[in-house]
């Protein structure tokens, strides 16, 4: 039994570490997922605290995982893992049945899982946790209190410090489709032989004698029997998801509503993009740098875009602050947040390929931009 307890504890610890790590790499991604949850549950008042919950959950998983591996405070850690799984197992069952959110985000963007896969994963690990929780007292190794406190303190500090680093820079590992080196145009294409979505259409007709509605497939509808049946309603459901390209929502239009997507992606020269998910919260942070980069872009004949998801009224308030040579385009908020986590963020594009991305505090100076432009000019494959 000792071996079973050890294996259960180690496997559970490794999964907790992996889950906490891949989410800690991108705490904003977990923030977005919490926002999806809050919206689906009708508790939107918690939206402002989504980032706080993100940091807390990511750190908790990482800390619990490492403490399980090092067998530190085994009773407390075992109960913490149990409580966490007891919260998320019923939650993921609800997600699997109701399907208000397509991906629970338990492994961030690293390994997307369906809600049913996530639920059964939680059930399996709940069994593992119960095994070492029940036998913890009998088989647990005892680590001295002082040593346990030191190890726990180091783990906790590392868990939060790692997240803060990724939040105040960009994720050190990019699991999202808009990673550096990706050709957005190619990543948005659907192959000719790709599997298509499969829908099922059900029509409901009301029985004129009983008043009850009955469902029919499109092949056997009683449309000719008007004495007994009257059309009620039609429901079309997606029963099988077809191929979805890695990037499926990259659409940008100018402030007049004209599509600029092709123009953005078909530019064979270097172009600059300042991404402001929210102009109001972003423009002040980057105003000085923005003027310097825009002057450089004007001098070097570089197209400079501003992507935002702000409403037109908000854009109009700050239009005078944004240099004239920067063309403003609007796009989906989640797409822009996926493109670059920082608000604002800076992206360098060439022939639809993402050459580099920057947090606003790391936007390159003129000398760096000169080097980047020179290097990009030699990249003939782009």
C-alpha cells in the first residue's frame, strides 16, 4: 500500500505543478477564464477581482503540487488538494452538462481540454487524493518544522514572484496562437479537405387535437397534414465540431467600418502595431514612447496601426492624443488580448508574420527599432 500512496501523491503533485505552472506563465489568461466563469454564472460583480483570483489559484496549485512532492506539511497539503478538487469537480460537472464555457482552462492554453475530459480528470485525481489523505498518517514522512517552513516560504515566494514577472512583462512561454514567428494569414486558413461543422435541425409541430408539440427530423415533417399538425418552431444544434484554424477571429476594421484585415496582413514591409485593448487605460502609460516611435515610423515610411476594442465614443475622446500617422482599427477584445497580453502592447509585423511582441514597459527605443528594421529587411522568407 505504501507504494500506491507514494505513486498517488507524486502523480497528483506533478499534475498540480504542471497546472499551476502553465497558468502562472500567463496569469492574464486565467483572469480571462475567470471572467468567462463569472459571466456564465451571472456573478459579474466579481469581474474586477478576476486577476486576484487568477494569482491566488495559480499559486495555490503550484504550491500544493511542490509541497506534495517534497512531502511538506503533508496533512495540510493533502486536505488543501482535497478541498480544491471538491470545489472544482462539481463545477466542472456543471460545465460539462450545461457547457456555458467551452474550455475550463485548467491547463491554460498549453493543453486545451473539453469540459467532460476535465471533469473525469478531476474525478481520477480526487481518488488519488483520497488514497494519500486516508493513509497520510500511516505512511507520511515527517519533515522538521523549521525545514518545512523554509521550504514552504521559498515555494510560496517563487509561485507569486514568477506570476508577477510574467504579468509585468509578457509570458516567458507563449502557448497562444499569436506567438512570435507565426504567420497570421496561414494560421487563419481552413484547408479544403478540412472537416466541417455538423448540425442537426429539429422541427417542432403542434398536434392540433392534443395541443402538444412533437419533434420531427427534416426528412419526416408532417407539413402536408394541415388538419392535424401546425408548425411550431425550429431548433438547429451543433452536434459535431469541425476543423477550427488556430486563429479564427483576426478581423480589423477602421473607425469608418471598412475592413482593413487584408491590408494589414498583405503588407510585405515591416509595420508597427500598438495594441490598446482599452484606450482610456492605455494611452497615458505609453504616450511619450508612442510619439517617439511614431516619429521614427513617419521618417522610415513604416505603416503604424493602433488596434483597439474601445467604443467609437471612447476613441474619439483620445483621437487627438494619438499621432496622425497612426491608423486606428477596432477588433474583438478577446482577440486583441490574445494577440498581446499587455495593455498597451507593441507588435512588429512583416508580411503577416509576427516578428516580435513587447510589453509597453519594454517598447524598443529608436536604436533597437533601427536594428530590428535592418534585420527584418534581410529576412527574405518573410
